[in-house]
C-alpha cells in the first residue's frame, strides 16, 4: 500500500513509497514498514526510532523531533496515529457497518450480547466484540482483550465486513478509549451503563476514569445514558449529541425515556412494567437480578432506536437465559442454588447480592476474592459490599498473579472489621467452593463472585491454570452427595 494512502489527511513533505506494513512492536518490524513510536508504561519506543530505520523501516512516526530528517513524521499523538493508520491499512471497514458501543464499569457484556441477539432476531448479520469472546456471525473467536489493539481491531472489523456483517456491537473499555485502540471509528449508538471504582491502578483517579469513558460520546450519533448513575447524569449534561436516558424507576419520583417499574424478581425469572419512549407494556424475561433489568432496558431502548420490532425483542427476553458467567445458575441437583457471576468490583458485588437477596428463601452465601496486581484500594470495599447482604462469606483467591494470595485475603479482611457477618478463609478456590456449598441448606443461594466466564486462574509469572467453576461446582456436588449417602 502506498504511504500517502495510509497517511491520508496528514500533510507531509515525505516522498510517496510502497509500505509493507505498520507496527509499534520492535519484534514485528520488517523491511519497508512504518514504525510507530509509542511511549508505554515501562519504555518509550522513541529511543528505538533510529535503530528502526537501520533495520529497514521506511518511516518512523514520532511525537518529538528525533533528528531523523525526512525519515520521521512528527504527530501530536502516536497512539492516535496508530489507530488511524490501521483503519486506512484495512480499507476503513468501520465505514462499511453500523457500530454500536457500550461502555461502563459493569453491565457491558450482558447489554452488548442482548443488543446483538435482538439484531440477529431481526434478520441482521452481526459481529460482536467483547470480554467473553468475539463473534463474526456464527463464528466464535477467543477474546484476549475486551477492546482489541488497533491492528487486531481493524483486522477483525475487516473480517466482519467481508463476511457480510451489517452491524458490530462492542464493549468499549476505558483502556481502549484512552489508548485510541478504536482509531477513527464512529458509532451509530453508544450506551453508558455506570461508573464505579475499578482500574484506578491504571487511571489514577475516578475523574480520569470518567474522562476516558466520556471519549466514546464524542464519536456517536445517539447516546443512551443510565439515569440511575451519578456519573451518567453528569455525562448527560456534558455531551451534545442526541441523547436519552434509561434505568430503573427512581424511588424519589421522576422518569426516564426508557424505564422499568413494578419489578418482580425470582430465581426463575423477572417481570416488570416497561416504559419504552412512547410505549408502555408488561415484560417478562428468564434472566433475574435488578442489574439485568437495567441491562435489558438499555438493550430494548437501543434496539428500538435501531429499528428492531418491539415484539421481536420481548420474545427474545422470554427465551434468553443470559450470558455465561453473568448471574449464571449452575445446575447441581442439590437442594440449594449455585450462581456464578463476574462481579469483581464493590458496586458489582453489591448489585448481584442485593438482587439475589430479594429472591432468596434461605441464606445468601457469598464466595469472593480479589485480583493481584490490580487496584488494591477496592479490596476492603468489596468485603464491606458483600457483608451488607450476605449471611456468610467465604474469602478466597481470584487471580493472585504475582501477589501472595494470603496477603490479598488479609487486605480484604480489613473491610470486615466493623461488621458482624461470619466469614471463613480458604485460599484454594476449589476447596473454598466446596466449603461454601457444604454449608448450604435447602433454599440457600451460594454466589461465586469474580471469575464469571473465565475458565482459568492467573498465578505468578502470568501462568494461566485451567479452572472452570462449573467443573469445580460439579466436583463439590459429587463430594457432598457422597457425604450425604
């Protein structure tokens, strides 16, 4: 591909030439490529600029003058340039499909999946990009990142466009927005679900975290904002695109454009009264949990905006059991219920437990841990959130990574110092699941928080060990049946 076709609107005095590829990775650099110098967390690739030219790079993209004459192009932001270049390299597939983005701390996966399923039921071919997996129609691809890096993102969009996808529904992470991973992509609709503490080890403050999320709404035609969330209300006031609100009917009165009220929860499903812009109607769905009501209302509002018939969407909710690892009921044939959920923030833990508290006949037993090498400030906060609703806590490991699991547990327990809830600790997650289930009685609900869809545990040196909680629950159930025999 010719250099000028990649650079597009960037004015340049450089001579045009044939380019063999684009990279920001020194290990992938080959003759005739553009090398984009990114300043990362651990190193600044500008230090490699001259050597990149020595190794055959046709051009280096930099943010400051490296003294390389017409072999360098200075831009304001090399991360942004990288996304723009890959969009051009792949022929701008983002312009060939309708993009729908969902951002927020919690609820992204369920909301995107619901929107995708609604569009499919309406006869559209849809691509999905998210935490659990990527999908091109019926093809499923493992997901290494919620929002892929630019080369993978635009390569994936090109595959989707070539496969005939008409829509792409995607989770848009704060990392993806802050690091310009989505390049120049523009969205027909964007959803803001909520903002609660997470990723402060990366963003440094809630304000920076919010500003990263806000970037999505500078590039959308229509914004749907959660009116129940304080940051959502701020966002609504600050953005200028066409916008609407959604949520659960506020107790203090008031109304949203799309809203659920008169909600009835049970472990078998949920019923509520739906206001969908000018439409008011009863809705039933298989999923349970107040947070899933909010996710469903968001999906319904976006679907309505995109032209999906309301009858198609409500029929889907009657059939759809939910996303793997999101308030997923794991069958055991025992006389209590086991639920697996990805909740790994204080707000998510509170939401899943408060929803299940409302439909639990017996006790609510919560098992959870916290990830290593991640925001440590939320550890005691997660404990306090769990103690607020659970009758018994089992504190265990999540993904300890390079930290000592017992040290993580110790930090979690500081959040329980002023609470009365009984708790037990067991760093071995498999044994902890057995311990939680062994103590459950008829009518109890055991909630396994943190791992959700993940079928691995990350330990030291980024080693991934196979660990699927569905298998661990099945093993624990066998032990319990044997003990009861």
